[in-house]
C-alpha cells in the first residue's frame, strides 16, 4: 500500500479522532469545572488548539457542552447495562453496583452533570433525564413483570427510586459513614421493592 494511501487514511480518520480527544478533554475538565465553565477558550488553552478548530468541530459553546454531557451519559448508560443472565434481583444489583462504581470513579464530573441539570440548563437537564429514564426502563425491561409489575404507578415510583439512588450514591461516595458498598446495594435494591409495593 502506498504512502499516499496511508496519508489519505490518516487524513480521513484525523478529524473524528481529534474530536474524540477534545471530548475526552472536556470530560476531564468537567471534574474541576461546571458545565457552564467549559468554554471554548478554556478548551483551546488546555487542548493546545485554536478556537476556530473547536468551532469547526462543535459549532459553538452550547453544542460543545451538549457533546461533553452526552459523552458522560452514554458511557454511564453503557457501563451500567445489566448482565444478560441471572434472576431479576441479581441483574438489578449488578447494574446498581456498576452505577456505584462509575460514580465513585467519576464523582466530580458526574456531580457537575447533576448540578448542570438542576441549574436550569435545558440541554443538560434533558440528557440527565435520559439517564434516569434508562435506569427506570431497565427495571421493567429486564424483569418482564416477574417481581415488578409494569404499571403506571410502579413506573412512577421506580422513576422516583432512580432519582433517590442518584442522591444516595452521590452522598455515600462523598461520605460513606461506615456503610459498606454491599450494604448500600442491598438497601437500594430493597427500597425499590418497598416503593413499588406502595405504588398507587
């Protein structure tokens, strides 16, 4: 294969790879800055690229914010996918355990996403809602009604449970208070059943 072909292939792959690198940098910066503080200027300085190049890849600050938050959300949803086998409770525990692991590993950046959603940023809020919806939908998709009935009331309570899980896990990560991870997981799983049983 000629050098020209190699060079051409590198040229075609470079923009996508470079955009991915800039998104990775944005996610890392999210650990020390709020979503709104992720300016094109900051990224240009930290990434050693021109502002014009960033506008070329993302079109502007808000599009960049959305792309960074989307990267965090997509990775979280992917990493917390329940295993294909096991009973519903086992799969739920595995999914919640993966969620806890993700929050522990990426606490600051995930906290920035949550704060961005609560600050009124509509784009961040919508993506954050997708994360909670994914957690809720899995309960019913994986369970097939065997332990959690798929009713409007159960879905309402499960959605509230997802929000509670987020708050509890963020609080536990910041201050475990002597609570083991295993006990945390068991308590979260048990709380879902209690909430569903009390569904209207």
